[in-house]
């Protein structure tokens, strides 16, 4: 491909609205163009990388018998109402009405009525396709003999993000691979889950990036267990903890916190109500300093509002932690089985407790002394690290005062102990008991879920077993953010000059620079080298642009970041050589033009061997 004909406009300056490295470099390299907030056009170079990654995905899924289909992007509300997600999914679901619904609205308005337009929304742009695929399978699969079945698509999705940002990392419109499997029982669903888990490991290993599969929370999709796949990058939004002694790796929201040794705080003393007059002492560090205590002998108290999808409705929940620990709201939510959880607003918490922030504590909420009449009972949760703790300090629910000699097991009768804290780097791994957690930042690019019966039961997706009995299908769900992954690869692979493309998804593998295309000999040699490389199966972008200095071409080549650069210039040809440069290592090799194919092949083999040896990790 001749660069003089390529649809590309490189930029020297970073666009002002580009926030992260991948967005900056892709815009500067002429790969993407913003159409609206969170919506981009993929120009030829970006689209080549996207298509390459799609093919890696297709090839690996084919090995496990997955079938590709294509579902509509515009989805009817009826299917989402069947599953119960029409209201639950929230504002990210872009709902709208068709002309028939608009006509009904217009008729009512002409009659002087003031209908709520939202009641007439009867379609949405698909952010995910569990409902549609379930509808397809329930209409086409009836017998256990047809199962298991694994179906996937690669398609444009739309989620109406409140704050779209970071280019392709968190856009509103994006390309995604979403797959769904259907099974006769849990055992078969588990088998497929791990088959897809291993397929994803192969996919990201082939991509040529450092990644981690991590245990995670299932979120709005639902399901019983899940793993996320993260590309490791300093700019990653997610914190990951990984054991250095075993394979356990988890999103910090999910990471198991180990049991801790019980501190020696002496014999348990009687609870001292308002023992300390502590005006102005708010945070745990101030509290420990004022009371001459270690941080491990202080406690924290949080008040949450939990929302349940059953008859419990909304409940207030108290959570007690050690003073040097942080609460993990996801663990609290999952322990309760709540559909949503959030911290109470400060004003509400102060009104309930009768004290200013910093002096709110758990004791009065359990013994009936609370002025507002709140008794938490089963909704008082205490982190397991405090199960045997004694002589702690805590807020006294009276502004300016703290209790001392607080013992959760004694003073909060009926409370529940559970793992509720954020695990930390350096914690001993509870899985192997030997390794310690190391911290990473990651960009989530894929996720595998075991959905169970969540959609098949609500939507009547059933099969007939060997005895002719009707049973709901057990489902799995498997997603990869295609465009997000390409951007994540850049977030991990760049330097001060531009992108460092991994070979498998580089838009072109070789950047051939004609440093003096006006010179007949240079032009002839470059043309011949281009033909030879393409005949050998290499993808070549030939920078044949005239009127540009070699320096400007070098700058563009560094920015575009293809793995290999082959330079043909007047000076080199006088010596009978051209130069081959490795973009990542910057190593330069002088070679005869006729040896270009052999040397590029050798460089490719070396790069791919390094990738294979690293195993993507």
C-alpha cells in the first residue's frame, strides 16, 4: 500500500480533548476521528488492527466449536421486559420509540392529554444481547440432543455512558464480541466456562500483550461466578491483586482478604461509654494519636443503604472495620445479596446517629439506645479481622466523644462477621497460604460469566430431556471488547515517540521508507523490495510521499509504530545497502536489498518467538 494514497493525516500536536495515551496516539496517527462524544470513526489503519484482532478471536473460538451469527443492533422492549432488565439496566440503555408509538403519542396530545413519552419507548440500542440470543434459542432448540450450543457475534454496541472519555477505552459506541452458551445442566455449563476461559487465554496470548485473568464481580449482567481478563497497564482503571506464589489473581473488589493474627491488647475490659472526650478528633489517625493507641486498636463505622429486589426493599446496614482497613462495598453487597448498595448521605447518617461525622459508632444501633430508634440486628456486619478483637475505640454517637474497650463479639450481639475489607498489597494469599499479593493496574478487555438460569427461567428457554421433561437451559456468557482491546494494547505498548505495535495486530508489519523517492534508483529499489516482501506474505506500507524530508518520515514512522522499518536512501544505496530497524529495540541492521525478505522473515520469527516465550504474560 502506498502511503501517498492512504487516508491518513498525522498530527504533531496532541489534541486538547485527548485524555489517555491510546486516544492521543490514535488521533495523532490518523487512526480514529471523533464524530460525537464517545463515538468514533475507525479510519483505515485502526480498522486493519480491529479486523486482525477479530480474526484471532474467530480462529480461537472455532477450535471450540463456537458458531458465529449476527443479531440486530435495535432491540424491542418486549424482550428486555421479559427478563426484567428494561428498568433495572439504568440510563446507559438508550431507549426510543418508533413511528407507530410516536403517532399514538401525537394523537393523545391532540386530545389535550399530557402523556409521559417514556411510557412509549418500545426499542433500545443493544448494549448486550442476552435477551435476543435467549429468544433465538428458545424458538429453535427443543431437545437435549441439540445441546450444548455456543453462539457468538462481533457487532457494534451502544451504551449511553454518562461521561464518555478516554477515546476507545470508554466510548458510547464500540465493537464487541459477545458469546452465549446453552447447556442441559450445571456440570456441562462449568465445562464450557473453563473451555472459554482457556480460549480467552489463547486469544490474549496471541494478541501479544501482558494480561491477567482475574476473579471478579458479575455486576449488572448477573450470574454465579466470573473472571475478567485485564491488559496490564499503568493507566488501567482497575486495581488487581495477584499472588506471587500461586495462580490466584483477582479484581481488588473481589480479592479475598486473609485472616489476621489477633493483636495482644490485654484482657477484655468493660465497655467504657464516652470514655474519651475527643472534640475535633475525626479520622482514625487523629483518634489513634489522641488516645495513644495503635491504628489496629481503632475501628471505623459505615452506614449503607442496601436495596433488595425482594420484599425487603430498602434497608440500612451498619459495617464495622478496623481503623487501618478500607471497606469493600462490593463484598458488602454480595454478602447481603442486595441488588444495589450505597453509602448514606452524610446528613442522613448524622441525623440517624445524633452525632457529627467522626463520632458515629455501632454500639447504640444494637442495644436500642439510639435516639432515632434504629436497631440494626441482622444488618450489622463486622469484618472478620475483628472477630476476636477487644479494647477497641469507636464513635460514641455523641459529638466530641468516643467509647473505649469496644469488643464487637460482645457489644454487638447478633452481628455477622464476614470478609468485608479491601485486601492489600503484601497480604498473605489465603488460597496457598505462602505467597503475598502484588498490585497491578489493569484495563478490563474481556469477561466470562456463568449465568445459570437467570435468563432462561424468566424467558422460558427450555429443552426436553431424555424422559421428555421440560427443563430450563443453563447459560454462560462470554464477552471481549474488540475496539477497547486494541486501545488497551497501545496503552501497554508505546514510548515517547509513538506506538509500539505487537506484531499480530499491527496495521502493517513493515514500514518501507523511500527517503528520496525522486531519485530513480531509490524509487526502483523500494518498488522491488515492496513487491518482494508482499509476494512473501508481508504487509507493507510504502512511504512514497514526495516533498518530505527523511526526518519528517522518521517522525511519522515512529508515531505509527509498525514493528519493522526498512529504509531505502541514496546514501545507503551508494554502499549497496538498505537499513532494517526494529521499532521496539531500535536495533538497526544493514543488508543488501535482495536480502530484505530473508532478514524481515528472521526478524519476524524472533519477534514471534519472544511473544510465544512470554506466553502473553
